[in-house]
């Protein structure tokens, strides 16, 4: 769905969830700004038992001139389009309001009802989603500092001060949005109320500790997501704790904050594991977060509480995870089959023909940011899912040959080059040529039936994760060179010998 698809309606009402947070308000403000500029009769509303009182929200609304108003339950707007922002019509965190037509724009999984839907659960905030939709419509918001400030604050609060940001679109918005640093500081310094301080203290007293796995589960009362991160950062400073999960009920589901100080547990990977199939999770290796939809959870595990679910899930995670250090590992080839690499089209770019030698750049991909400099001795290879890696030109021509076919990329996110000194962005795909590998080397591989983490021979600080269905592999000519190949990539890349 595109924002322009909804321009057939002249009367538009944008509804946030009850007890709106900064992200809900910001995303609604973005939609309001877009449709107001298109000449529509548009308003922002919310409902529920309580009206907005928190200091940071009052300041945000006042300083950014956000025209949000409270309406009573059951209000019927008649011949209008009702857009629910950061929430979904007919879900538990949204009081019933009515209109002839319903649209949903949200970044949570859910089962809301609507004539139009744009739901993107892998994003850190609904602000990012609305910003992305506005960008795709070529709607210029560069000079709208108040909207930029609202978007920035919405993402900031929904991702624990950006520590739970995992998708490159979130980072794109952070880097390109024009916002007021002084206003962000003002909002942040008014963020925690005395009541929330009491919630944090109460949560820290009542914890559940798993001594065997050195992890905590903490249940906090309803509060802003940033309070969960505040509680978790304190919990992780305890000497016997390596992993901590703090959660509470919010917005029709459960918000999670995940922390890890163990190199054998990445917080972002654990968050994704906990929420798989019933929500979404991600972030950084040490700090991450997630959301679990209430209805999806109840359909999945109706017999237990969320606290019991989290405790069981953590025990399951540790019990079913195998950790391998390649330097000490003696591989058994029993049960492994031999496979040969296919001739696969990839992309390659010679950045030295586009940018000056030595230019500092950041290459942004779905897997994360890669900081490097332009080097005339290297090409940049683009993999099947948009992953990028440098390769010496001499080695490139031993392994690949340039193809006459046009390079086609079908990944989720186009890798881009951010030029640090100039603040400019270069789309890597638009400059890529096609290449095909000469190499048809063989590997041994077997499908995984449990979680495996591999610390490679070259890197003992960060592991490669294999999930059930992925493949554990090693080179035929070097059995110490062990690694993980994702399932979908494996079948695109290898054939049985």
C-alpha cells in the first residue's frame, strides 16, 4: 500500500492507540502532514480511559505543534477514512472509533481489521515506516524540523535509545532526518516520572533468576519502553547475570528488552528467537528488544503466562544451543554429504571509478554497517541477499568473470554507500555489474536440527548462527574452515555432487 492510494478520500482521521507513546504520536503527525499538504480535511485523535499527561509527551505535542485531540469511545466519523497509526483497528489497545473506511499502518504483527494495510514488523518504529512511505512518494520533509524531531524521538524511544535498531531503514532515517537536538534533549530530560521510578524499583525487587544459565526474567508494570531498558541496564550490572529479559504489557501485546554481556549470546539473536512466529525482535549484539502480539501469543500458548513462556523459552534456548570453537573442533564427516558450488550471478562494483581513492565510506546493508575506505585495489562484491564484502582485484579475476547479462538484484534492501565527509548516499546496486564465479569448489554439509553457534578459526569474539534447517558446512580441502550457510542461500548456491 502507498500513501497516495488513500488520496481518494477527502476526509481522513488518524487514530493512535490508547495512552499514545512518542512513536504513535510521531507517526500520526507524519501522516497528518502528508495528507494536509494534499489538501485533505485531516485530524489526529486518540481515545481510552486516560488523556495524555506525561511531561515528555506534553512537551513533544506543544513544541512540535502536533494537533492531536481526545475523543470519546464510539465516536463515528461517518463518510471518512480512519487510519490507525502504530496500532490496528479492533485490537485490544485501541478503543473503538468508527468510519466507513479503515486503513492500518503499523510495525507490529497483529490481526487488525481494515480495508487497507501496510504492516512492516521488522522496523524499529512506526515513525520509520511512515517516513519511508513519505520518502517513496518523494514528499520533501527536509525543512520540516518539527516533524523530523518527532520522527527521531519516536524511533529513539521505541528502540531503547537506538540500541534495538536492527533494520537499515531505521538507520537511514536516523542519518538523514533533520531534527532539533535541543528539543530531543528537552524531551529526554522529562522522560521518567516519579511513578515510573517506582515501577523500575518494584521490578528490580521481583525478579526470577536462573542460576544454571545466569539469566534473569523481570516483569515490570506498564510503562514507556525506555523504562524497560533502564531496568535492564541496571540488572545486567549484577555480577552473576549474563543475560536479562525485562517485559511488560503494552499496546495489545508485550514489549521486551533483552540484554547480554556474554559473547556466546547475542541479544539481537535471542530477541528474534523469543519472538519468532508471534512477534518481532532485533537490535544490537548486547542490547536488543522485541514485541509479542497478545492474540498471537494466546493462540500459540494459551495455557501459560508470559513470564512462564519467557523462562521456558530461555531454558530451551540454552539447552538446545551447541557452541563450537573452530580452532579446538575436530569435525566428524559422518552424516555429511558432498556438494558443489553452482555458477551464481553476483554483483560487483569498482568504487575507485566513482569516488576518489581513500574516501571514508560506510556501506549499509541488511546485515549492518561496514566502515571502510575506497581502495583502487579492491572490488565490492554484492551477494545474493545484499551482503557485501571486499575482494582484491587479482583474486576477483581468479574466481569470477564479468558477465554480459544485466545485473539483477532481488534482495529486501538495496545496499548503499554513505560518503562520510559529504553526507551523500550512493546506491550500490545502480553502479553494479554482473559477474559469475569460476570456482566450483566442493564442501561437506549437513542440515541442522538444533541451534549451532560457530566461532571461526579467524574470529573468536563473534559467532555465526545456524538455526534448524540451515546447513553446517566445511571445505573439502580444509575441514578447519567450518561455517554456517542459511537454508535459502544453500539451495541457491550448491548442488549435490
